[in-house]
C-alpha cells in the first residue's frame, strides 16, 4: 500500500475517533484529553509511515537497476534465500524466466525489509509473492549450525507474515551425484510418494522407473530412487521438524512444496558434509566424486514447480484501502449505536426512578411535615427532568441519544402530567364547604411582564372583593402564577409582585385587616394547562384567591401601612 493511502487511512481513523469522542458523554477535560491523544496517535503514525516509506525508497534505489517486471506481471515472484545462491544467480540479483521472477535475498535477516520494498514498488504483487528456501546437506558439516539457520529463517518468515503477506513457502534441496542432472522430485502437503517433473510431464515414481529406453537408464533411475529415499528421510528428520515444532516461539507452517533434484556439481560442497555423514550411516557407501567442490557451477531454478504455489490475483491497493476504510466506519458506527443505546437506557432509568420516587411519597396536610419536604424535593427533580425533555423536544435530542434510538419522548408527557397534578396542602386540602377559589386572568389585571394593575381591572377586583367580604374572618390566600416563558427566577419574582399588588388593592379598598392575607408566588411551578400552546400559557398566567377557615386569622386589627403581610 502506498504512503498516500496509508496516511489517508490514518486520517480517516482519526476523524472517526474524534467523532466518537464528541458523541460519548463525559467531562470536558476528559473529551479534550481524548481528542489530544487521538491527534497525537495519528500524527505519530503519519510520521512513522513517512519514515518507513523513506527507508523503503532507499532499498528501492539499491535495487532499482534490477528492472523488475511491470505491475501487470502475473507469474510467481519468489524471494530466494538459503544455500547455493551463487550457483543460482551468479553475480546477479534478479532472474526472470518464463514461469516466474526470482529475487535473491543475500541473508535471511533482509527478508522482511526486501519483501516490503518489493511491495512498495509493486503493490499489486501481494498474492504473487513467495519464498523459496534452499537447504543443501552438501554445504553443511555441522547439524547444530543448520538448525540455527532454520530457526533464524522461521523467525524472519514469521515477521513477513505478521505484516499481512501470506507468502507460501517452497523448500528446495540440491544433491550432488555423479550422474547427469535429473528431473525434479516434489512432494506437496499431505502427499506420501513423490511426483517426478520431467520435460513438462508429471509422473509417479513407479511409472517414471518403467519408462526407460535401455538398462543403463533403468539402473541409473533405480540408484536415483534409492538416493531420493535417503534424501527424503534426511529432510523429514533433520529439516522439517524445525517447521512443525509447537514449542518454538515463531512457528511457521510446513512448506507448500518440498522438492529435490540431483546435480553433477554443487557450489560450496564441503568434505565430510551432512549428506556424506547421512549416507555413511545408512548404506556405508559414498560417491567418489561427491566431495568435489565446483565454485562456478550453475544450479537450475525450479520452474517446473511454480504452478504448485497458490497464486491468485490481489485486490488493488486502492480497493484494499476502501475496504479497510469501510470496516473502520462500520466499527465506529457500532460503537456509536452502542453508546446511544446505553445513554437512552440511562435516561429512561433516571427519569423512571425520579417518577417512582415522587409517587412513592404520599401527600400530606401540613407544610412543615417531613414528608412534604421530601415530596417537594422530588418534585424539583421532576421539574429538572421536564426542562431537559422539553429542550430535547424543541431543539432535538443530542447525537449521543439520537441515531434513531431516542426513547425519552414517551416519558415527557408523563412527567408533565405528574407536575401539573401536584397540589400544595393549603390549596389542595381545603376543608369541605370552603368557597371555590376565585381565578383571575393576569392579562385582565396586568400588562405583559408587569405587576402594575390596569385601570380596567377594577371591575374584576370588585367582584372578587364582594365574595371575600361575604366570608368575614377567613384567611385570604392570594397566589400568583406565570407561564413557562422566561427564567425561573424572573417568573417567581413576577408572580409574587402581582399577588402583592392584588393584596394591596383589596386591603386598601376593602378595609380588611392585613393579618387576614397570605401572599404566595409560585412562578411556573403549578401549571393548569400545557405550556406548549398559547392557550395553555394564557391559562397558566393567573392570580388565584382562596378562602380558608383558620381560627384567629383576622382577630387583630391592621397594625399599620408600613408592615408587610405574611408570606406563605
């Protein structure tokens, strides 16, 4: 994947994380910290991707003269490491044949870096990239050294696969024999007997031995079969266990293909090598020419076996980036939906608990009762919930509760009905036989936002005063109410001022003692209709006058104009 695509994916992931940070509720400092961490991680990944791309460019500059095949090349691309590299490549680093492209890996430690460099130059070769490891027993005299090389190769191959490249492995072994070069003998995974790849044909071992033109060829093939069995046993006991050890730290699966071929000369062949030791232990025989070392010999490439490697076309880098971006979006969407569902559950749980707490407290007849204080506290909490739900209804719910999962609307009407049905003891629990309260429309008494009585309000007040004078000696409770427009503090202050204005007029015009009055201001806390409509708000703007029989309420004369009436 190119540097531009990698950086675009990191930016996309960072943007999704920032959206999630904004959606998930939390304190401001937590959100700011999360946003800073996301930006820092994206910046670090951006810088690291740029540095990695720079290192890859340096490697590509060293191998730029290799003239790699074009991007449209669809044959296997094999990274070759292990023994016999000089015999395979000579002084070259790249060999391109009709069936594949071979790239030399000087040492196994360079395998991950070289694979990334090739992918940076040819991003479309991801599913064509393979690894060939050549292990020749004739080039080793110490089994422990060979075992160390196999472990090092397993580690490097594991690093390549951890980076997302599922490179298949082909294990090749070259054996020196006194006869001419023979065909390739190969075993695929799970195959018991070898297949013979000779001149484009694939034969079984028995069939290959029968297809002989003379007795000399038949004898040579019998000898080759014996040597092949020994070589296969050596690979199975000395090499393949390194690929199947489960206790190893970096386990690499068995090779897809194992192949053996015989050559007349082997570069790097040593005297007393592992192959000679193995043959001496098994048959007590040794080829006379097997100890010869030829430095300029060439080894054949396993072109006949490349079709056995699992090669398939790879998605384009842009397509891969689009798929990754889609998966990131899906993961962020799942997190956002889960958060919205959880926040809606918390909202329903909170409002339901507040309603249950209010309804569990029975109404009382005394304002100084402890239960009355608890009920009022629960009502205040419900008012806060109502304001919150009304705000969501008017302005829309926040994204943390939205995404089609908002469930608070069904509780809004229930909370409003509960608040509307709340009554204070002095008003709701009046004794039987008390006169009906006199309800005065605020618009007929006052101007909007004013506590000054209108001149035309006299007729309405006189009618109310006549009813009050008919019940002498009763406590006169004057309560002011407003709608929900404006702040709570302003509404409470206005309701008290209007109730005080009505009290002052009645005291002055009716000659009623000041001790007979109680002035109350409730603001918007006791609506009698919904504040969502103009008609409801007009009904809530009112002044109510109630008469309550209370012993000793009017026993004292008016103490003077400078004293204020008691406030309930």
